[in-house]
C-alpha cells in the first residue's frame, strides 16, 4: 500500500467484516447444535428400526422353514 491512511481504512473495514462474521457464527451455533442433535436422533431411530426389521425378517425365515418341514 502506498497510502497508509487508505491501508488503515481497508484494515478497519476488514476488521468490521470479520467481527460481523464472528457474531453471525456465534448466533448460529445453537441452531447448528440442534441440527446435530436431530440428526443423531434420526440415526438412532433408523438403527432401532433396522434392528426391528432384521429381527422380524429372521422370525419370518424361521416360520417359513418350519412350514416347509
């Protein structure tokens, strides 16, 4: 930079912009945490349902084998 005053103005502008982004990120963190928790809950529910489906399929297969005998 050839003009120190122009450089200072640019630095100040960038500092304000960075502060705005930090504030936005801080404000959004609770929402991000809720999203992570919801995703984890959905995964747990999907795992539970997958386990139930597998158990039901195993019971059906066992009944079918008994019926064939």
